[in-house]
């Protein structure tokens, strides 16, 4: 069975998501590894990393717990975060301690249970990215180790918002489900509030590692 002590290392801490889109000037595994080291220097408890090459590059420079994922666009499904068994297993083999995957109820190319089993067989844990309370229940019943609010607002049936989904966090806490807060946590106050809402730990990406996005927040504010 996978070693669950990695979750204990993350509890109460900040996980920094170091990712860059294909059109970003930061889109290079070496640069991602530098972002990861900067996050580590700032006190990050762990890192969320997208793509095989980036996971490999970051694993080579830091011992921090890694949450690995892929983003794969497919014509047969809206599921794009680690949609297949092969991708999930490879992330674990490359050194991801936790593999994140879409656990929404949208039609998917391969059964979620098979992905979870493959990751556990490879010795890693599973973070189920969900958008609703029902999806959280289902993912945990299938064997996921923890769920994350990552996809709230990104499915057609979850509430779209420019702010974190506090209601979902409250529902997860009231249900006694282990969850991670992720998605639109753009300030330190947001992160602290998510922890007070019951999150085991929080994941922050854009506000820390995407200067193009943060710059746009400022320029749009100045334009009124």
C-alpha cells in the first residue's frame, strides 16, 4: 500500500502549483524547476506539477512532496486532468508522491477506479479533483486518498465564480471528508480562510507562479 505519511507532511501547509501554459515565456522544465525551488525557499510544504518533463525536472532538485498531473485535451471527453491509466501510472513512476486526476461525473475515457488502482499499485497516492460534494463522496468510495476543490466552477453543473467555492468547502467539512482547497485562492487571506474552513492544506498557483496572470489583474484594475 502507498505510504500515507506524505499527506501528514502536507497537512496545514501550502502547496504551490508551478505550471506554465504552452504560450507562456516560462514554458520550460528548467524554469519550472526554478519556480519550484523558489516556492520551497518561501516555505512551501509541497508542489503541484503538470507534465512528465516538469515532474522529472522538479523531482531532480527537491525532496518536497510532489502532486503530479497531466493536462490532455481529447475529442472524446471533457476530462483533461490525467484522463488515462497510462498517464497516471507514469506520473507515479517519475516520482510524483500523489497523482491528481479529474474525478468529476463527466464521461471519461477510462474508469476512475482503474486509474486509482494503477496509481496505488505504483506506490503513490491519489488526489481526486472534484467539483461537487457528491463527486467527493464517490471518489473516496472508489479509493481516492483525498479530494480537492480544483474543478469547482469548471464543470457545467458547478457554480461559476470569481472567488473560491466556500460553500463546497463548508459542505465537505460538515460531511467529514478530507479535502484540499484549490481554485481561485488569490490572496494569503483566502488561503488562511480555506484552512479555517477545514481544508487539510491549500494549493495556490496563479497568484504565486504566473506573473502574466497577476500582471493582468493589475492592468485590468487600472483600466477600471
